[in-house]
C-alpha cells in the first residue's frame, strides 16, 4: 500500500499507462511493416529545417549535453536535477540492456545511402530503443513529475523539446521512428520512477554545503571538460557545446559563492 501511494503521489494511475500509447504505435508500425515508410517520410520532410537545428535538438538527448543545460537547477531546484539524473540513469541502464539483447539494424544497415538523408557518420546496429530520445524524455519526465503539481503547468513545454530531440534522430538518419517511439515510452517510465526515488532525498541534504549538491557540482566540472574536449554527436554542435560550458561555469561559480558563510549584519 505504501509503495502504491508513493507512485500515485507524483501522478494518477492513468498517467502511468500513457507510455503504452507510443509503445503500442511502435509495435503496430514494426509488425505492420511500416517502419521504413514512416522513417523515409519524416526523414524527407525534416530536411526543410537546417542541419544545425536538428543536431542541436539531438544534443538535448546527449547525456552530457542535457546535464549541462539542466545544471542551473543546482542553484534553484537541486531535487529536480537529482530526479533528472536518477531518471536518465535508470533509462540508460534499460537502454543498454535492450540494445545489446535486440541488436536491431539501423537505417544505414538496410537502406542505401541515396535513399535517405544522413547527418554525420553512419550507425549500423543497436537501433532499438533510441538512446537520445530515451534520455530526453526520461530527464523531462523526471523534472516534470518531481515538480510540485501546482507548478507543472508552466513547464509542459519540456516534453515538446524532448519530442523534437526524438524526431531529430529520424532527421539525422540515425534511427527508425519505431526506435524513437520506444525510447519515448521507456523514457517516460524512467522519468516517473526517477521522480519517485527523488522524493526520498531529505530536504536538508540538498543545501549547498551538503554532499549531494557538491557531488553534482563536481559533475558539472567534468561536463565542462567533456564539452570543451570532445565533439558530442556532431561538429555542428561545437558552438552549442561552448555555450553550455560557459553556462555550467557560471553556475559553478555561483554555487561556490553559496559555500561562503554569509557576513553577520
């Protein structure tokens, strides 16, 4: 009974069933032999927008990228940052297990290069589910469901960003639409579980001088190194990586300032 109350505390029962919709659609497209058709349709019409825009949306599903973008939460809502990290960790484990077990082919393994548009190097296997989509939706759902219910109405748009991150995997030619739908479903569940687990973190352990925020801050320093030393997903993301490194650096500086004892008045 206690476990049920914990799950229902973040969302009613019917919300936990919502991920079955994209999962069911993915199943219907796959067994209905519409996987290639839907991929080519989306891949074709997304070319209307610039390549850089789609690689930036893909960046939202990169673990280091989305961590950097969410890092300012360390100052204003550390529990939400924890929920997002827990959710992405759960989703990441599930994603790696499924990718290894299924090892399904990606578009580049089946279609000839002239049949579709691709941005970046070709990827051939470990298609299902889309890891970027899963990460984007798990972080979005983790943050959303860890937010107080009366404040959720102002952050619904994070699911729009997660959806664009998923569609970008079709746009860059890396995943089938079925992979994206599966990643969406698993990501939503991972996010909800992450939000449930985040409830167990005591409020007094989220103050700037406690171990959890300090570990998150160290993670921020690691992200700066990755953002400045590596190319994440595409060279078109380089300017965005530099901007994110600056964002993390400013946030870290403000966090360090919060470590200083306040002067007595």
